[in-house]
């Protein structure tokens, strides 16, 4: 039986309490899948945002929970990327090992689609919109369906993981932008 305090903590995590300032994450359960909408206003040049989003071989340096990420194939604006890591929420964790196809569509989007792995579904991507010079609206919109987690737990784990990873991406973009050129 889950205690009342545990239910309150689970509800707070699912509703976005504690999200990093300037970053919003919304998660909606769609059967056993989770639809995620992440948003941040980033004070950085378009070039810094784009180069960080597409730095697949270095993602492990700044994306929490990612243990490996490497490009297997590169065909024009399309890459096949193998990634391994874990999704976490409180004391629950779920290993993730996927091969994805990423398609860069400069200057507006990077799409991600699951080729194979231990997720049932992963479709989504980043969207960029310059709202002012040196200010980019960054969104990650997608659907993730884990294989082995009950729907409510899957939503909590995936939401928390995307929040951590999206926050890690935003922090790295801002760090790179602050570096002297």
C-alpha cells in the first residue's frame, strides 16, 4: 500500500512542482505512453543552441542519465545514433538502450524516431524559434512509451527523466554561450 505522503510526492512530481526556473515540463499519459512538452527560453545564439542539440557524441558530458551516445551512420542531415542510459524517479529506475534516427531540419527542428531498443515508442524532437536577438524559444515535444513499466509509474519516470535531460541541455547551451569566443 502506498502511503499518503508517497502519493503527495508522486503527484507533485507529475504536476511539475520543483521544475527548474524558466523551464516548464508537461506530461500527459496516453495509455501506456507519455506525451511530453518541454519549454525554455534560452539566452544564446542560434548557432550555440543548434551545435549543442546536435553534439551527439558528447551528450554524456551534460545529459543526466546518459551513459553512451555515438553516431553509427551519417547521411546528409540524417544520423543513426545509438544511446544507452537510464530513466530515474525516486528509487525507481529503468535502463534505456535505443538506436534512433535523427533528422536535422535547420533552422527549425531536430526530429528523433526510434529504430530499435527497449522502448515501445519514441517519437519527437526539438523545435527552435528565435524570439529576439540572442534569445531562443526551445521546445522538446514527443511521445515515449516504455516497455516494462506500469502506465502511472512510466509517466512519472519518463517525465522526471525528460525534465532532468532537458534541464541538462539548457544548462549546457547557456554554459557554451558564456564561454569567450
